[in-house]
């Protein structure tokens, strides 16, 4: 390892570039094998290898696939921005000059008909069934939850058991646009589960983005959805981890990483093979983050389809 390594950023989310403005300073917040996070003026930016999904506040650098961030970057190192360069202590300089800006969008331009979307959602549910960790045990029951019908929870794990009553209330509140109940049920869920992004937080992010992408893609009442999503995010972000705060804020606007974008596009505009491939990729994210977010996407998308079908 040299004293100073220079690498190029090959892509960046728009939020990352806004945070890393000229003169910004901060520190390395956390370091993992494939990525590290920098904390700049209260905001996190992820710096990652090419095998990490692009996202709204991620920067992907040009590095070897098996390169270990832990071998180069250390927690607490000073971070600063000068011109087009992001400097990580004396260890690393990242050139931002040629980074391509990656945007997730908020929907697809040409969606399938509503019944085809329902079939794709049902296929995702079938493909993701059988997961035992996090909120994965709720996958087979998402349509029952959306309908409000009761079902036995005695075989669910502790996280799913704790979350289920509040998820059921939240789904009903979103359908009825009862913003007071949306607020309360979301507050009861946030922070539930272990990790940098707890299971219930990932589910909330998935619900918001699934609802928004579905309604936006069918040119539905996006104003209504934005109101619901703002109600959720404005009342939960102070009660969870810094990473979850940013994930939730972005999900409320429809901004998620490219793997989740792939799933949303497959559901709304793809065929069975697209759905299968996208679902498999989502389920590889984190310990349980992928399936937890997927539960939310299913809930939000089914509710969104109900909005379109029944005009609630």
C-alpha cells in the first residue's frame, strides 16, 4: 500500500455530489469490506467498489473487484473536498471529475396493465416465500395484511410478531389516507429490528417507494402519495439510525439503489424472467435488508394497485 492512492469515481448519486461540495469537511464514519461511509456535515456518503449497487448517496470507484476497503481506509480519518477531489486523510484521493451521475427515477414510462402488475407482484411473493429471518415470514401474507383480514402469527419470529400489528394498522391507514394513524403506526415501527438499517425501517422504505412508483407509473394521484410519504418520513427520521434516516428520506421521494430499481421496473413493466432475476438480486442485499425492503415494496405496490383499481 502506498502512502497516497489516487482512484477515479465512475458514478455518483446526485445527493452524494450535493453533500461533497467545495470546502466540505468530515470524517470516515464506518468501514466495511466493500465500502466505507464518510460523514460530512451530518450526512452520510457511501464510497464503494463496483460490485456494490449504485444509489442516491453512493459513489462507485474504479477498483479491483476483490479490493478490501479495510486495507486502506480507517475509521475517523479526516475527509475534505477540494475542487473535484475527495481526500480521505493521507490514504486516498478520489477524483470526482469524470463520475457519471446516476438517477433512480420515480417510475416507468410505459407500465403494463394493472392485472399484469398484480401477477408480477404475486410472482415476487411466491419467489421470496420461505424466508425466515427479519420480516421475511410476512412475505406470503402481504395480500392478507393489505386486506386487513386476520391471520395467526404464532409461528412468526419475534421481529415479525412485534411488527405485524403496526404494519396492519399502517396498511389500513394508508388506504384510508388517515394521516394521523399513518404517523402513529410508522412511529411504532421505526427502529424495530437490529442493524444499521433495522428491519421495520427497510420495510417502511420499501412501502413508500412501492406506493410511489406504482401510482406514478400509472399517472395516478401522486400528490396524495407524496402526502402519505411525507407524513411517514417527517415523524420517524429522528428515531432511528443515521443511515436509516437517509434511506427513508430518499425512499419517500422514490429514490432507491439500482437493485431495488430493477425490481420495481420488473414488477411494473417486465416479464416473468425479469421479475425472477430482479427478485433474486434483491434477496442478496445485506443480512435481511433485501427481504425486509421487499416486504414493503409488495405492501406499497399492492396498495398502489388498489388505489388505481378502486380509487380509494
